[in-house]
C-alpha cells in the first residue's frame, strides 16, 4: 500500500519494480516460464520420492505480478498521489539473459532460501540441477516469450 507519510505534500516518490503488460499472462513471460520450471522440478522430485508431494503442494512463493493498468488503478484509488510518470524501462539486451545456467543461478539466488527452508538442504542442489535442465528444454519457449515490464513510476504527493 502507498504510505501517505512517505513524502511531504508536493514531494516526489520513485517506485521501481516489475509487472505484467496488460493482457499478458505470467506463463507467457520468461519469468513465468522460470517459475513453471521450479514447480515442475519440485513435482519431479516428489514423483521420484525425494520429497513428499504434500510438501510440494504446500509450497508457495510470496510473489504477485500485477498488470500495468492494475498498478495505475491502485495508485489512483489511493487518492494521495498523482502519477507524474509511468515509464517502461527497456533494456537493450532484453529483460535478462536467457542462458539456462544463468537463469538457474538467478533462481537459486531468488528462491534458494525459501526452498531450503521448506524442503531441506539435501534437496537444494537437486532442485536447481533439474531447473537448469528444464530451462534448457524450454529454451525455444524462452526465446519466444512475451516481455514482462520493468517500470519506473514517479508519484507526487497531493496537498
């Protein structure tokens, strides 16, 4: 939620983050494909008996990617800020590299703590080896994924 005391009247606040472009499903983006690979890898380990299926079913990542229009609506409904700028940050080489090893390492950095706490350290390496292998299989899909959106929002606090 936007905190009304975060700046004085007329003051500016910058927000950086990720969201979905309007009409794009998470599963159609490279981030969504990576998250699908995490889930598929965990299911594979459950089928192999390495981890319990109940543990997989109860695992949840604390992520939500809103659509661009949803972010704008939340800010407008808050009523305490005006949107001075809402910019799509376009990276010259795409959102991020599509190398499966780099994606798996990035995924490990992002989700490693959640996974090791929920499933235990013994599963940690196996999961990320599987994720990398799955991302190699999904490379054509990754290369054709719809782009997500990195944004910069400039808000001005109303008086």
